[in-house]
């Protein structure tokens, strides 16, 4: 999955849950804060499907 598509989906989830989506840290992986939850996002433009699904599942469950 393209990184921009993953970010778009995460923004939609944040909007649905009415929480903020903020870059929390920069480094080898970027941490996004979705409300109180911090999710590491790989810096690569192309993210493996399994990794993207796990990130989205974690965001939806929070």
C-alpha cells in the first residue's frame, strides 16, 4: 500500500473517532498519535500490505 493511501485512511479513522492525528516523533519510523494511541509508521513510500493492515486494525480498535 502506498504511504499516502495509508495516511489518508488514518485521517478518515481519526475524523470518524473525532480525535486528532499528530506526528509525535521522527526517526527510523514516524510515530503518529491518534488520540492517546501512538502508532509507528514506516518511512518507506511503499508499505507491505500486512503491515498496513495491522496499522489500520490497531487504529480502528483504539
